[in-house]
C-alpha cells in the first residue's frame, strides 16, 4: 500500500512487456484500476448492460473488490486483472464487449493529483549580482502566486551568502502545487574561483541522496517528499561578448545532473538587436562546448514533441528582466523597473521574455522537467550510487526521517 511512486515521478508509461493478465503486477504500470469506474470510486459507472460478460465476471469481481477499498488509490498495484480490457480491445474487443471505461483513466489521474498535489523545484545559479534573488521574487509576485517572497516592500534585496529555499503552496482550480525556488550565492567574486560549482553540485546530489534513501527504505513513506532540483536557471551576464570560461565550465558540469535552462540576465541593459545577436552567439558557444541544455534534443519523444521543442530552443536563452516593485501603468499595477525613459514591464512580452520563461516552466514543460529529472538525472545518480556501494543497505526509519528534514 505504501510503495506506490507518485504519478508525477513515475517513469513514462511503457507498453507492458507481456500480456497484462499474465505474471505479477508491475509497480511501474501506468494503468489505473478499471474497477474504480464500476466499484464506485467516484468516477461515473458505465451502464450495467455495458459490463463485459465472459471476461466481465472477472473484471467485475476486481472492480467491486478494489473500487471500494482503494478509491482514488493505487493505479500501479492493480494493473494485472485490469489489463483485460486493454488486451482484448486491441483485437476489436471493445466493440464486442461494450464500454470498458478506459476513458475514465484521465479523470481518475486528475482526481488523484488534486488530492496529493505535487512539488516543483527550481534553482537559480550564476555570477554575483545578476538579479537571481530579484527574479525569485519576481516569479512569486508575478502571476504565479502574487505573494511576497520574503523581503519587505522597498527593502533592498541583500546579497545571497548561502543556499536558501523559498516555498509557496499555490492552489489553482483545486490543484495544489508546492513551488520551491532554491536561491544560491553568486560566484565569481573570489580571486580563485576554482571549484566554485561544488556547493551547488553538492546540494543537487544531496537531494538525490535523500530520495534514494527513502526509496530503498523497507518501510517507505506513502509519498516520498521530492526536493530534487527539477530545473536550474543559469544566469548569463549580458556582456554582449563571448561566454566566460567559468560559465561554460559551470554549465557543462551541472548539465549532467540537472536540467539547465540558460537565461540572459538583466536583458534591459541591451537593445533588441544586441539581445538577438547575443542569443545567437550564446547558442553557438553552448553547442561548440557540447553543453546540453533543456529541452535536450535527444529526449524529444516524437515528431510533434520535436517540433514544439525546436520552437522553444529557437527562442532560448530567454532574455529576462526582474523586479519586485509595482508601478502604475494605464491604471493597472504592474511589476517593472522604472527608468527615466519609461517603465520596463517584466510581464509584458514586448519588453522581455520573463512571461515566456514562466509559461514554459509552469504551463507547458513542468511535467516533462520532472520526468527528465526522475528518469534521466536521478536514474544516473541512482545507478552510480548503487554500483559503487555494492547495493545500498536499507536505512533505518530514524535515519530516513533525519535525512528528510
Ligand atoms: N537592470 C537590471 N537590474 C536588475 C535586474 N534584476 C536585478 N537587478 C538589480 O541588480 C542588483 C543585484 O540583484 P540581486 O537580485 O541581489 O542579484 P543576485 O544575483 O541575487 O546577487 P548575489 O546574491 O550576490 O548573487 C540589484 O540592485 C537589483 O535591483 C534586471 O533585470 N535588470
Ligand atoms: Mg542573491
């Protein structure tokens, strides 16, 4: 009952290797219990006449058995018996058998996600003074939550000296999301900047380690708290020239353990032409240096995915402007930077690409960022750890609780 991986971190649905009515239940099966629709788990039941007859007696017994006891519950654990509908309908069975209820899966998943909610964790990284902390505030004060991110109005944002997390639970349409932004101290100020990526790399790996310890624990939590970094906004200084060696080195190293999303910081310091030219230059240099940024070409699922992601890759790196100050523009309060020449509105797509970045992170790619983190970056970490350790020993529950604090 307790070992179901939450839906948002489960590996991408795979076609079952063998017919679903043979063998043991697969913990990673994407198929929720068909019985929910019949057994009264809150999803509308098909008309009685539609219940399949020969197989239906089997399907019904599962349906009744699981529907009550596991309402809203454990899609993965019950995939065996419920696979009948799928395997038979593929041979034209659905026409023969009538309504099976596969189309209720989406509704079941929606209900489940609404109940459990989910975590999404973003990290900001880059040279000191590039506006990372300001952008964290901008994100929370913008349409994401319209909440203050911690500093009093008009108070100057202090220099960040240690890794700090800011979280808000945001609720929309009944769905809860805990958005956490990890603010990191800027680097590049020291005379010797060797290995300055280490604290950040360490933080990312520590979150993987926490998750891994929870996973290998004998008595696992029903839902493993996910503090893993799902994406890292890497702030590129708006120099207009080449990338600095420290930036390429930093991104190259981090790109193996986290989804890197490069952004051009303080884009208001460049003209539109300069921005465009700089974007092209940055992209070329990332390619020359073999730095993979998100969305990585090799993980495009299909042609449609590729075409959508190509459009995103074309506009990347997003040129952003941050501000947590509100101003009056045409009788509306907007977040912006006031200059003698006018107000730069951070959420206005004609002024900068902050809104595009926000929509990309939250509206279109949130789930994919989580899946790539789980299936690629975490998996790499996990395999390496298990190999070097000859298999992790189960951790006692006391240790685990400590590791999740
Ligand atoms: N022109 C411009 N200035 C900005 C922008 N974002 C932030 N700033 C200013 O840049 C200065 C540094 O901002 P922070 O947000 O503290 O920068 P940081 O990257 O967190 O700095 P560290 O914590 O030292 O790494 C502040 O004076 C901000 O007002 C921006 O988009 N454009
Ligand atoms: Mg800061």
